[in-house]
C-alpha cells in the first residue's frame, strides 16, 4: 500500500510538471455564431496556415485609393501621455492608438517599468485600438490618418478625424485614476451610415525580451469567459478554433501575470490569431509567439471598459467578480483562494513574501500534524507485521493470479490485519487528504503575481524565478532524501533503493521552478523531518515479528511434541 501511495505522489507531481511543459491546455468548445472569413483589413493579419496556428509572413497591405483631403485632422504625428498613480499611458494621434501602457508598480527584469504593449514591433503589425471595418480601404485610411488630438481634464484623451468624403471617426479614452481600467468610446460614420468597427489589439502582451523563459511561465494566450466557462487559448487551441461569440463576460489576452481584456462587453465576437513576432536585439533567438485579437460588438454599445493590468485577485474582483477566473489556479481553486488570502494577510504583518511563505507553510503543516502522525503510526504497524505478510505472500507466490486458491492468500492477509488491529488503508487516507493542500499551494506559488519581483534574502531577489545558484533545490533534494530514510517502510530492500531515486528526480524537476515554490517544499521537508523524529520518539522502536520458515516451524513443533511426550511418560 505504501508503495502505491509513494508512486502516486511521485507520478502526480511528474504529470503536473510535464503537463505545464508539453501539453496544451484543453479548450472547451463554446457555441459560435460562425467561423471567421478572410476579411479585408487595414491592419494586415499574418496567415494562419501554419500547423501550430501561427503566421510566419505578414502580407503587404492592400492597395489604397487616393485619400480624400482631411477636414478635421492634425498636420504632424505626436504623442499624448496620461499619468496616474498606477500607469503611464502613451497614445499616438497616428490612427488614435495606444503606444505604451507601463505599470508603475511592476518593473521588468531590467528595472524598467513593465510595458504591456510590445515595443519594437514591425510596422505591419497593428497597435492596440486600431479599427477594422468591412471596407479595407476605409480601414487603412482610418488607421493611418493623423487624428486631431486633445487632452482633456486629468486622464482624458480624445481623437477626431473627418475627410471630405464623409468618413468621420472619434475615439475617446479615459484612464481611471486609481485603477487599471480604461473607458473607451468609438464612433465611426461614413456619410449618414453609422459603422460598427472591430477593435483590433495587435500582438499581446509585452514586453518582448531576449533570452530563455522559464518552462513554468505561461506565455501569451487568448482568454474568453463565455457562458460561465473560461477558455484559455494557446497557439494550438487557436488553430482549432479561433472565433468565439456570444454573451462574453470578458475577453482578451493574458500571460503568466497580466491581462488585457474587455470587461462585460455583452454580445460580442472575438477572433484570435497566434503570430510570430521577431524579438528586438535577439539574433539567434526564435520569434516570440504572441496572440493578436480583435473584438466586434453585435451592436454598437459604447463606452466599453478595458482592464489592462496585473492578475491580482483583489484588483480583479474589485473591477468585476468574474475577472477572478482569469487567474488559472487549476482544479483546487477552492483551496487556493483562501491560501492566497492568508499569504497576503501574513505578508501585511511580516513584510517579506519569503518569510510569509515560510510562516504559512509552518501553519499548514501544523494543521496537518494529526493526519501525518496517524499515517506514520499506521505505517509503523504495517512495518511490524511485514514479515508475516511476506511469509503469507511467499506461500502463494507460485500461483497465478487467476488461480482460485490465490483468494486464500487475501483471506489470510485480512485475517492477519484483523488479528493485529491494522487497517492497510489507514496509512494512505491521511496522506490523500493532504494532497489538495499540496497541489493548491503548488498552483498558488506558480501563478501569484504578488511573488513577481518579490525578494527574499541574499541571492534570492525574485521569488517568481528560479534560484540563480540552485542552492534551495539541492537542499530540498537532500531533505527529501533524509525524510524518506526516516519514514517507516514496508518495501523490500530492492524497492527501497529504487524509491531513493525520487529525491534526485525531484531535485532536477525543481531546478527551474520558482524559488518561492522550492522554498515552500524545502520548509515542508524540514517540518516533516522534525515531525518524523518526534513521532518516532513517541511510538518507540518497531517490534518486528520474525517469522521462521515452514520447515523450521515444523521441526520446532516436532521437538516440542517429543519433549511433551517424555514428560508424560515420567
């Protein structure tokens, strides 16, 4: 039984690790109003005929007609900047688009403000809040026009354009002063006809950085909350289904820690493409795979709210309760949320997320002390009767599994368990009950934006990336080895040696893992070693029952009978 439990734990974490590395996330298939067609666009889209759903070549824009003279426009390209306590946003009057959205509380790896709009993109890629309408030439005129720009009071920016043909467009942006939400209002008319343009975001999310990325980090993916379900769309999923429509709770693009999405747009169609984007300054590095999306309302309903910020649980819930589902906490969401709340509460007093992880790990293990103690006691009882169990198994070893006589072995084992007061499952159940907490903490420390850039001490300056010196993974492997040596075992010596490979395997698995996650596992191992030592002192040394071979038992009985007969004859 113990072998199955240890093997199950090992395989569970192995599958969890390989799942994040190799397998695409499953994509629920929502109802769609139809598949996307090849529509003209002034923001040329990469072809999606690559096997992985990515375009490697960007076609040239369609030839445009001579643009009519502008009536309301600007004479030169210029930028407008909006500053709040949380973001620094830069807009361009060339098409009235968003050029930069920097988060003031989230520096990137180089110490600069994290920009969610990729910089250094080739000119053929659209920028956020470009427009697409059915007429490709009209779209191109709008996205290349120099809008008349006006900065309003505080965080307002307005763009307006009109030409002699009757084409008119207005864009209004208002950045919330203490939030990551921006209100967007768009109106486009062609003569007396009101048009319903699609909002094009372009490749997301930024920044584009050279160098390898962690396999634990989620890259750019589409995300749609449709009919109460979250659809997470990597490149492979987009190749299978790229268009979603219906009453959408939120829809956009996210990565490991950040999200850009329309919030409660209503009935809408959103279309995704995975595109290969060259990384500036990277000569030998392959292109980054980003997601380009565009959204079109069923009927014009403006203004719209757009969230562009961190996937912080409290921040998302303050904007809209459904936005919390943008954080991929996995199957144990119901456990992760209380754990995250507890971690943030502890950090409010401690002020260091590394020590907060240690404190929460101690509290969790203290709460699970009775279950683990009961598990160890049960395993000790099984260890004591293991020679008798093996003796019974040896007597039936030559029988096939299908042999009816094999059932006698199970009956004898159950009889032995009842006689010794041992439940073979009692050592497994307490460990199984702790598994949701272990997986939940694993998921929490893998995706919590609170750990991004959070220092611990010494050489660990960011708990969301791997230990640069690999000290904590090695210590974790050593403590796991010690813990396994101390744990009561019912395995034979050969099997025990095989199980000793697990600490080595886990060490290599956790080398690229976020240091916050490794810190949790290391502290859990140290606690388990201390608890195991305490439990061993409480229950004492095992009383192993040595079972003599059948022939030896028969000789002993024969000798005893002779002695008894001699005494009677006297």
